C-alpha cells in the first residue's frame, strides 16, 4: 500500500525549493485561460455530497471508476497513459464511508506529476509498475497469487550535485514508495479496496471488465453492479469547482467559434473550417473536440457558396469540461426566409430559457420551445428542440435505469445542472440552421455561462 502521506516529506522539500527559486510557483500562479484572465483552480472537481447521496440511494458501499472521465472526476488526475490509449491505465475508488479518502492507482511514472502537488489529488495513491514473475504464476494457473512488482522510478540514475529542486522532490518521493509498489493496475485496485474497507459489500463499477478482473484475481467478497449510470447520476449535478471550469469552457468555446466564423470565406471546405476551429481553440487554451458545419454530412456543397445557410455547432474542452455552442452562419446577406427562421428559433429559445427551473422535465422544455415557435407564425420550417446535460461528456445526463441499453431519461431539472437546449433546423434543400447556448440551472431559473447574443452570424 502506498499512502500519499508517505511522500509528503518529499513534496514539502520540493515545494519549498521551488518557492525559493520562485519561477515554477510564479508560473503556476499565473496560469489561466489566454485572454480570459482566470486563475487555475487546483481543487478536486468531484461533488462529494452528491456522490454520497447517490450511493446511499442505490445502497452501495462504494464505486469504482475505470473510464478515464470518471477516474478524473473522482481523483482530479489523468494519467499520461490515458493519452497514449493504454488499457487499464488507472482506477479510482470512492467509499460511501465519508471518513475514507478517495483512492487512486496509477503508473509509478505518474508519481512525478502527483509529487508536484500542483493540484489536489486523491488522498490515497497506490502506484504500480509491472509483474516480474508472471510466467511462473501463469504456469501454475492460479491467478489469485499477486506477482512481484518490478522496481519503480528509483531505478533511474541520480546525479545529486546537478538535481533541480523539482528533481530532488521526485528522487525523494521515489525512495518513499520503493517496496510498496503494486505489480499491475488491477492488483493496485485490490490493494485500494482492502485499504478502504471495501473487501466486502456492494460496489458499482463503470466498466463491467472490473467485475471479471476482481473475480479472476480471487477478490470475491464484493458484489459488483453496473455503475455507468450511477456515475452519470452523480455527475449531472455540478460542484462549485465544476461550474468554474464550465464557465471557462463555455466562454473559450464560444469565443473560438465566433472567431472561426469571422474567417470563413467563399470556397471554404469542411476541412478548412475545422482547421480554423482547431487554431482558435488552441489560442484560448482549450482542446478541440468537434465542429459541425452544415448537416451531419457537412456543407451542402463541397465548397461554401454565398447565401448558403450553415449550421455551426462547436464543442471544445477546458480541463476536460465541454463547451457547447451553436449559431447559424451565412456568407453574404441572409435571405428573408433565413431571417424568419432565425427569428423563429430565437422565439423558441427565449421561451424555453424562461421555463428552465428546478422541477421542469426535459420533455416539457421541448414542448414549450416547439409551441412557442408554432405560435410565432414566422415560418413553418421544422426546428428540433433537444435539451441535454453537458459536463465531462457532451451528453452526460443519466439514462433510464434498469435497461440493458442506453435510453435518455426524461429527467427533472435540478439546481446546478448544466445543459443546452439544441435548436437545429436540418432541412434538405433549404440550408441548415442552429441556435445553442450553455446554461446553469439556478434555484429559481437559469443563467447563461457565456453570451447569448444573436442568432445569425453574417460573414
């Protein structure tokens, strides 16, 4: 077992040395979204009260995450192995017992980032390396035997006289965990469960492979139940920290989208537009996810022509939280029909936005938006109305419970949900249009997380 307290001495040495040098701490203090003047928030993102509530409701003793989004949600950490698409890069565990720390198992090489302590991480960390005697165990056919772990980060040469303060903290924490390493992430998970008092009980897992793995390794005291929806039920209500990141994501995403549309020229292709959005998201410190220009099949023609109505739906991420923003773009003067369609969409969104408040169902929001547009008399063009939660996933609200496949649930709005209401108009031969803004549900209504100005963007 490796308790994060074991490296506190090493962390303290490193932080003190960095403070003396001033450079790294100053860089961290000044970190923010370019142009948005926002300091970095180091706090855990997980909504702990909500998690304990859902575990209580579902009669769970704990939850286990393998999905990197859920691991990040519980632990505030993303392994570099996730970015390399390695299988089973890390697990995170949360017990219903509020006295227990959140647990995390990661590669020993991840410990350098954890030792920096630039974020708040899970309180209990167990690093793993690789098994050394797995062949002997495989020959015996008894996989309940824990293999020996290879030596971790401390195997690298250390030149004492030339170490930077940061390297000294790494070397010292390396020494702290030697002899305590797990051989694999799966055995690290078992150690976590034992340390957290979860050798028995009912545990929700977000990936069913976890249940099979625990069974194969002889950890049979727990009863695993499907938990993807459990995590969705928890995540649908955002913590204060999450709301801060979502505001950043909404602003950065909208700014990048508007900057992209200002640069679209005659003859542009979908690849050209996507390239522009890549650049504009990067300028704002966001991570590109997707831009839909036109219908799901792209523009009406291979190259954009003046007067064509283009749906622009943009998604990018800040600290893994999604921004989601949509507008209608036209190159040159919009037609009278397009202006009417835009006005109709605005009427629908205004009515839907006014209806957003705790207790209202998704289906009711859709009905209100459709009815408002129908009564507007501006156009008979079909416009969809689709609310969906936004967070660590573009669509992260819970599904109907108890089904063996995913069906979106008609959930009631609650305070601190974050969502958009899509207003797409995808009519072949007429051009496409869209209107979408990211909002937070308050105690009495809703607030936009970015600007809600305009419907049509004219290039």
